[in-house]
C-alpha cells in the first residue's frame, strides 16, 4: 500500500504521516528531508546554490536513506542542523532544480517498494501518481506561521514572527510556481483543512478513510 500525503509549509503532513504509518504498520518517509540533505551538502562543499549542474551532480551521487526524522547521504548522518536557518534561502532554489528532483524522485520510488507512507509536495502528482491513497493537507497562513514558530522554539531557536511569516509565504509561493513538480493537489487527492484539527484528529481522518477504502 502506498499513501501519499502532500502539503505546503507547516501543513502538518510530516507529523500526521509519521503517525499514520505507525498505525498502519508501514514505513514512513519524509521526502523533504532529502532536499534539505542535498542543500546542506551543497553548503558544506561551498557550492553556489544557483549552480544547477554542480548540485544536480551532487544529488545524483548521493545515496539517501531516511528513517524517522533522520536522513543519511552515503551513510553520513546529516540530521543535526538540517533545519538551520542558514540553509533557508537555498532550499527553495535547490528543490526547484529539475535534475535534483529527477535524482531524488528515483530514490523515493525505490523507497516505496513494499509499501510506504510518504510525505512531501509532489508525492501524489509525480512520485507516486498511482498511489493507493492521496491526501493533500492545507492550513491558513496564520496557523502555518504559528506551527513553524513552534517547531523552531522546540529546537531552542529564537523566532522573529515577521521574518517567519515572510519565509512561509515565500516558500509556498516558490513551490507553487516552480516549473517542475509544482505544489498542487492531485486531481484525485482528498483535501484536508487542518486549521482546526490537531495531529491526532488528522491521523484519525486519514486512517479511517484508508481502512474504509481497503474494506476494513
């Protein structure tokens, strides 16, 4: 069984996806960690985040592994600091590169062998267009900013509310307008507005729908 859970910044897709996978006995993959890993590798190697050829080659040569909230590239754990603000400006640039997406999508598809719950921005439209179940999570800007700020605070980072708002707006706009694999719901995806739902409620909704469609 393949379950695709897509959505923009702080829509709740990763938190919900992780719990859905646990309830259904499936592995969970947060595809966004792979793009963050490439971005971090590029920064470590001093690559220009606009150098598409160099960064595509980097993505092609990086064998990714994702487990829970951890991500490895060529067996090197890149999890620590993966969300650092230092990488925020480069992430949407690198994530939009066609060559990078092709390289990572190929790996994501292999991760789906045997079944998976995968969260991202193009899982139901590009990675697994024939997924058994597709969900697209949405939330209002104020709620997204609140959630993203809470994520930063849990990591002990200071939050500039206005800068956070601009970052969330910019990331969703770039993801929605990019030429390759733009952020949008698949035609057959179930849209879930999470504004007034906590994670457990979102998980319950998704699991109930999956089990109903699976006949139990």
